[in-house]
């Protein structure tokens, strides 16, 4: 039994419907592949066209021969557009528009002017075959071999459709039918089946092509990733190279700048030890202060560079916090004496004194914050408030505030406060100076130590408040010696400054001690074991200070005075003759502990001088080889050595130092001072030769101290790895060089005394 053409058209339409649904789901799963969208739409149009062919008898006369054909041809048009998209090519719009126009004109001519079903059928099949051949050509031309399997399936569908269509076209017996719905010939039905089979083959081809596109995209992405990774490796190597060059540049810059500064500061120190007129001494002090100020700017820039490159490390060591605070506060004594500004240190809430932290970096934080506060305060006071709190993890959180009554900061300037190289405005830089790096360095250092810094509040002419925090370890190896305190029972304080009185009262109360606040009249009315007199703002030779001192000495067993660092009171007969304990402003909690510690009271003030003289005597007769190429530094170093009665010989390069050692006996030198940057052979190579070359076996174990202007992170380690025994950075500080020589020659003296 043969099926009718109408039935076949309906069955094919339903089959194409399922195909359209599958392509729609394929599109939803691959929305980034635009070609799939066109293929899914083409299936929908083909399904619609077949159903329209099935319903030709009910369509209006003007549409029954036009609409089904146009809808089917549109489906193949979308297949062609999808193929161009899959090949990542633009559709040739002009050629395509010309082709479609020709088809439409011919079809309308064969429908309304010269009606002919065989010719319309032939035109429709020819157009479909041209579309499919165009698809096959596009796939072959632009796919670059990517769509081999799908191209084969498209070719197969074209061959099948061409064979069946050609068989129908050459049929001379059209039985007088006027449309496909009426054509029940077996060849027409075979054409419908071939059209459906071609659609199925196209679906397979589209699915495979989608997979091939996805695979090519993945390969492209993978290739891009590989290329990006290679580019990243190149950029990483380039960045590392630039970082290395930057580090080398900073090291060289550090050396080149510090070397002349070392000469300037060293010569000024030597000049200060000579007999000068008052005016010459003043000029020398100004030059010395300026040189140290320049050195501070250089250190700020180098520290900022270290932090930016991640090369700044925190080196924790046991520290007595109160002693550190006192040292920092006292360093501002001279600056404060030249201004109408008081510095108060309130640490009555600090309950943990012995900590593990980096004293250099903590000092740097405090110095930056306090120096800014003092610099921008013309009258009033600066207050440093600290507290400590033990956390659950056993670490100690230190919170601090720096409050001043200075010029303040306006709201616009606050926005760029922690930006590198920035100050409030250009006039600030001109008036007060500075690099604008201080607060940036403070913030980074606080971050490195587990804390932070922030501006709490500030307004113009009303002062500023900064808050900061850091974390430190608790040094449990030291137990506070409470029994060493010898606190008087009745203690009185006279101070015209209520802020200072309040802070000192808090210090006493935090330790369970009683303190009476006195006025000038009340001093002579009551007896006390100890009276503390704040004479910072009193005239050295005025009646007020004399009256206060005499009244206190009559009413108290012991009198302590606090005065300005430039005050002449400590040298007056009234103070010298009474045995008053003298403390200098700023007065800190550490001073208070000293006041009540027996062992501190028993140490005479001349101990340090005697100890330094003893050290100098211990260095007398020492023989040192100085390897230094800079003439100014040679003068500075040799003058220091001469002051310690050390015998020396100078080598102008590493090569000359090796020559001198080669021609010397083992007892000719006890120690070598080695500059690291020298011509011909530098200090590192010279040291390596001394340690490893058999020619210098007699000096193989000689102590070698690096004298270098390199102050970057890792420079000390580099010197030690090269075989050097010690390290002193330039500008050379007399105390540090003395201490390093003493540390290294101590075994030598011990051995010498043992032999004697």
C-alpha cells in the first residue's frame, strides 16, 4: 500500500519538528556559538514549510504557490548564514541578495505570469542545491580543515538530494498536477523522503560541527593561556631583572651618597673635638645637624624602597619598653628647648615592660610621629600616650596616641595623608621641609608588626591626633624586680603645668602610690620625704627657682628637679651643694623608676665616661689594617683610631691590602677594617682571598670588619657570607665602631693576658 504525498509531508514535518527541538537545545547549551542559533532557526523554517506544503489546498490562491516555497528556501538561507558564522566569516550580502532576488523574480514569474508546476519544482530544487553547494564550498574554503566529518555529511546530503531531484526533474509525465500536495508520484514522494533525510544528515553535521567548534575554541583558549603564561614568564623575568637592577641601583646610590656624608659627618665630629671659637662651634653644630638631617632623608627614601620591594624585615629582640620610650623622648630634648612646646609621655597603662620587638623600627615609628607633631606645633604641648594589653594568643597589643596642639590638617589634605611623597601642600614642604614619606613608612611598619596607624581627628589651628598599634611578643625570661624599688612615703610634686601634674599623678596611682600636688606657697608648710620640682619653665637665675629650691630643701629629706636640657641649674652651687637628683625634660616613667631604684642611685654619673676611657685604653697598641679607597674616609677613620691610640696602616684598594698581608708577618695586624666598594679588587673578593687562599694562611682567622655605605637589607648578611667577622655601616658612628672592635678583639686580649 503506497502512502499519499500529504501523509509523507505531514510525517516529514513532524520529523523535522523533533530535529528542530534537538537543535534548539543544542543552541541553548552553546549560546556562545552563534552558528547554532541559525541552524536551529533553519529547522523551524523547514518544518513550517513542509507543513505549509501539506496545507496548500486551504491556503489563499495568491499564497499557496509562493509561501511554502519561500519558507523552505529561507531555511536553507539560514543554514548558509550559520555555516559562514561557524567559519568565522562575514556573509557576502551583495551576492546573496542578488541570488535571492533572482530566485524570487523567477518564482513569481512561473507562478503568476507563466504558471508551471514542473518549472517551479525545478527552480526550487535547483535553488536548494545551489544553497547546499554554497554551504559545502564555504565549509571547504574557510574551515581550514576543521570540519572534515561534518563537510562529508553535508556532501552526502547534497548527493542524495541531487540524485533524487534529478530523477524527478527528468520525468516527463507530471500527470497534470499543479502543486506538490497533489503530486502522488513515487518520484515526488522519494524527493520528500530525500529532503527529510538531508535534514537529518544536516542535523548530524551541525552537531558534529558544534563539537568541532567547541574543541577549536578550547584549543584556542588553551593556546592563549599558554601564550599568556609565556608572556607572564617573560614579564616576570623582566620584573625580576628590573627589581634586581633597582636593588643594585639603590645599593649603589646608598653607597655613593653615604660615602661623602660619612666624610662630612666624621670630619665635623673631629672638628667638634678641637678648640673652636663660639661662632665656629655654632657653625659646626649647624653643619652637623644639617648633615644628619640629609642622612635622615636618605634613610627615609631607602626604607621606603625596601618596604615597596618587600625586603624590609622585622628583627625582634628583648626590649625594655620604658627605657626605649625614654630614649626616644630624650632625643627631642634639644629641639624642644628651642620652642615653647612641651612633650609629655603618659604610659601609666603600660603593664607589660619586657617585650620582644624590633627596637629600631619602633623607634622609627615614634620618631616620625613625634617629630611631625613637634615640627607642626609652635606653642602648647605634644602628648604621647601608650597602653598595653595581653591578647588570647599570648602576644601583647600596644596602642598609642600622639596628640598635639599644632596647626592641624584640613579635610582635603587628610585624603592624601598616607600617600608617598605627599604633604599637605607645597607651602608645607617649603616651610617645614621633609620628603613626605614619614607617615607612609610608619603605616607600612605598623602593618608589618601586626598593627596600623590612622588619623583620629584634626582641624586647622586645633591640633591633631594620630592613633597607632603594633603587636609584640612577651619576654617571659625576665621577671620584674619589684623589691629593688625604694619608694618614699610622703612625696610632693610642684609643677606649674597641670597636664604634666595629671600624667605624673596617674603614674603614681597606677602603682598604688600617693602623690601630693603642691603650689609654691604650700611647699614651705609641710614636711615630705621627697619633693619633685618641675623647673622647666623657670628662669635659671630667677628668684622663683631659687625660692622653690630653698623651700623644698628645707621641707624634704630629698629633692629632685626636672629642668630643660640647656638649663644652667644643674651646675649651680645651690643644686651641686645639696645633692639634688637632676632629670631633664621630657620626664618619663623610666625616669620615675630610676628615681626609686637603689641600684640606679648608686651609679655615679661619671661611670659612662670612665667606662669609655677604659675601653679606649684597652684598644691602645692594637694594630689595624685599614682598606679604604676614599681619602676623606681615610682621614676620618685614622683620626678615630689615633684617638684610641691604635696603630694602623692604609691600603687604597683590596689588591693593595692583599699585597700588604702577603708581605707581612702574622703578628703585624690584629684586625682589618675593610671597605666593601673599592677599585681593582673589592672588599668581598679580598676577604674571600684572605679566608681561602693558602698565601694568606697566617691571616686566615684575623677579624675583618666591613666598613660599607651599603645599608640595604641583606648587605650585612652578604658581608658575613663573604667571610667578614663584623659590620659597621657608614656614616661611621664612633660608639658602634668602638663596640664592634671591642667585641672582636676581646678573645685576643683574653688570650694575651693568659699567656702573660
